[in-house]
C-alpha cells in the first residue's frame, strides 16, 4: 500500500512539472530600481537606518554611483550579508562582487547592472558598536 502511495505522489509531481509553466524571470530595467531591494535586505538583516549613510557620487562622464556606508559591530557577519544580498539580486539578473579592505577588514560590495558598477555597499567595522 505504501509503495502505491509513493508511486502516485511521484506521478503527481511529474505531471505538475510537465504541465506547469515556470515563472518568467524578473529583470530590473533601470539601476534606480535597486534602491528598494537593497533597503529591504538591510531591514531583513536587522540594520537600522541610523547606521546607514547614503550618498551619490557623480563622475565626469555623466555616470553616477550610489554608495551605502553601513557601520556594523566587529563580530557582525559581513560575508553572510553579502551572500543574502547577492542571492536577492541574482533573482533580478544583477551580479555582485565583494572586496575586503585590510587591515580594518571592511567589506565593500559592488553591485553590477549591465556590466557597470551602479551601487556599492560598504560594511565598515565600528568598534564603538559593541
């Protein structure tokens, strides 16, 4: 009896996979749409607004980049934050890469849209936040 139930369950899953269309991937058309996504990841990771400073850097060629500087305690899991941010953005077709700055071990995460860095998140260790 148990074997028949397993067989029916497997057949049901196979039929569902065969007939249900996969969802279309969501893509971001403009890099300005990234702000709410990044802010949502900050909230999900428990980062308070008062620890985040946002500025926009303008370049001579007309390009700009938004930089989020976040003060975090020394033991705060920066790599885990990067993984969560990268996973959230990957679903939207956006890539990231991180650079650790020594000796302070600050983590700078660059967010790429269409091959260009359009945002950066700098996780800065603040020993006063213990």
